[in-house]
């Protein structure tokens, strides 16, 4: 009896091992991505009523297993509306030259959830010409976030008011590669708009970005604290131009630069950057900053952080600088001055304007200078200022009006053209 029990035990074990071996030889099937829910609309027509099912048409294919909408140059279906869930992610992949055109009352490309865009072999052109429509005219409206990972993308919007080229209400706009060109035309039309104060815009990797807004913000963030963010890092190259007036700055949020390059301008606005600017790396060229400027690394307007000696700075024609160019400032407005130190052996070429913002020249609280004033001690020596033809100087050169802490020695000022106000400090 004992022998029989042992025999059956060995047979059972053998059967189990055989079953395990058979299972391991079966082909493995990967778990598919969570299927999207909702529908796909093109040009006002529902072309996929259930996003968990595949679909296709002229120039487009919907692959349900990967939640991917593929577009080719044959696409002529008009505006695209992806009505998926708020938390769902949809991948849009294009190939060749693809154009998506919106209506005056509908975004050219809408995604209720999170939209990821990439492509190759041409340009994805998003166009919405709603010049007669007053509100809500968008190029890309990715409600819960937009990720651009590659490709060449052009977004062009023409509207009357309260519109933008790219909008995200509840998520970030993140770009890690590719090229993005935005042209926002019409009154009060912004390039990129973020709807939630905790969210923002991030450019990194090898991204190349060029944003032009005719009369709105280049990048618009919420007006409530913490005001949203704009960050530039890695090897990203970002240019933002806002041609509006008053409060319509190039970048309306807290801006952080850790690498790459940023050039921002708003010739007719009060500030180029509305809030704070922090530069810890990269190359940055901006005008007036409405908040606090922190410069701990990289180059800001031609000045390298951490040193006041041997710098070479140019104030271009048509640009006005309203803060110390070199030296110490108690309340820097635009960050042209690295705080604390001895400005020595620097070169400054003025083709534009260095001004005191309308304050009385010589009054410490209102009078930015070229070499700086403040409570730090030091000798301002060996510096050369050239006011080129057409350049203007409306503030003192050597400072010392606050506490007399700076002592100017052996500096040279060359005036090639007339200036609107005499340089008051003795040399």
C-alpha cells in the first residue's frame, strides 16, 4: 500500500511538471495599453464611435490597441476632435506634410485627455483662421496636457479675442524634441495659454521653438498664485516675441532657465517677463523683468554669473535697459547686474538706451547706473563705455549716490553720438 501511494505521488508530480513545461512553451501575449473610451470626430462627422475599436479612412488610421491616430499627407478630413476621457492619453503620429484646418468656433485639433504628438518626413500644419470669431478659437486644445516629442509642427491662429494657438486647461505643455513654430494673429491672441496655476510650459532636449504673438502674450500663465511656470533646459532653443502693448509680455509666468537658450522680447509691453526670472545655466537675452531676477549660472544679457570682470555687453539699437548693467544694485529690476562685487575691466557698447526709468538722476532709489551703486565696497576701474551714434544715456555712470561705497578710477567714456542727458558722475 505504501508503495502504491508513493507511485501515485510521483505520477502527480510528473503531470504537474509536464503542464508547467507546456505553459512555458506557449507564445506570450503582451498586455495591451488601456483602451481609450469615447469617439473620434473629423470635420464634424463621427468616424469612430468607439475608441476601443480600430478605424481608418483617407489619410488616417486609428489603432485602438495603442490609442494612436496616424495621419498622412492624404488627410483632408478637416478639424479633429478626440473625445476621450480626461485622464486618457492619445498618440498622434504624422508622416509627410499634413494639414489640419479648424472652424471659427472649434479648435483645429482637440483632445479631451492628454495628447502626445510626434512625426517625421514633413510638417504638421495646424491652422485656424477665425478672424471673425470673438472667443475660443484655438489651434491645438489639449485639455489635460500636451506632449511634443518630435517632428516639425506649425500652429497658426487668427482670431479676434480671448484665443490662443495652443491651450491646456488642466495640464502642462511639455516639449522634449522637434520643432515648433507658433504664429498668433489678431487682438489679444496668445501663443500658448495655461489654465491652471500649478501647471506650466517646459522645453528641453533638442527642441527648437519660435513663438510670435501679434498683440497677446507669447506664453500666458494664470494670474493667481503660484502663477504657473515656464522652463527651458538641456539644448532647447526658444525665441518668444510679443508685439502687444501694456501687460502683454512675452512670458507671463515664473521663468526658469537651466540650459539651452532663450531670447524673449516685447518691444511695446511694460515687461518682457511679467514675474520672476531665475537663470542657472544657458544663454538668456531678455528685457525688463517685472519680478525678481536671480542669476547664479549661465549668461544673462551678455553677463556671466559670478564675475564682474572682463565682461562685454552690448545694448542693441531699439532696446532700453532700466537697471544697473554692471555692479551692485539694492533692488535690481531686470538682472543685468550680478549682485555684489567689483566691476573692473568691462566693456559696454551702447547703441540703444540706458535710462533711469524717469526717476531723478542721482536719486539712489530711482537711478540705475552703468557701473552700479549700493552698500558693497569696491573700486570701479578699467571699464570702457562707448555711446555709439544713436545711443542714449539717461543715468549716471559710476554711481556712489547711495552710500558712496564705490570709488571710480581709470574708467573711459567715449561718446560717438549725441546723448539725451549728460553723464553726471565724474570719471
